[in-house]
């Protein structure tokens, strides 16, 4: 005896079209940090120093046998990609009071305590013949 069964009917799933889902993206950490940094001016070197340039430096130094804090002239003796070495003719001091024996102070290129000397008169220059 054989039992006949009805063949199973396969149901086809109806595809329901839905609106595309919108994924709201939060700003990433890099985007937030980048938005917080703003420069007043582009970062870079304001003055280009070369060996032999006359500069003025704001530091502690001797003037008339007194220790004063102010601008003093010096000569650039070494320049690298981040620092400038300036040598002076009078004694200079570190901020904690020690005298610098070789009279050379190092400053960053972008320091506000170093500036080029403006030439005031042409009297001191030797004319080229």
C-alpha cells in the first residue's frame, strides 16, 4: 500500500522594497582634532639665519659690571634645522644664574627672543671699490 502525499508547495518570498537606510556618521577623532587646531599664521621660520649674521638676543648679560636682562648683540656661529647658536662679546647668564663660560647661547629658530639686527647707517660699512 502506497501513501500518496501532495507535493509540498514552495513558497516564494516576496521581496519587499524598503527605503535605503541612512547611516548617520559621527565625526572621527582625527576630524575633531583637526578642526580644533587653527593657526594665526602658517607655522614656519620667520627669519632665516646664516653663520656670521648679526642678531639681537633677549637674555641676562653684563652691562657696566651689572647684570641686566635685555637685548644684546651677538653673532650667529652655528645653525641647524631647529636651533641657532649665538656668541657674545660680554658675559651672558642662564636664567638660573650661572654664567656661560664660552658665551654661546642656543635658541630655537622660531623663538621670540632672537631677532636680526637692523642696519641703521652705512657709515660703518666699508665701501667696495
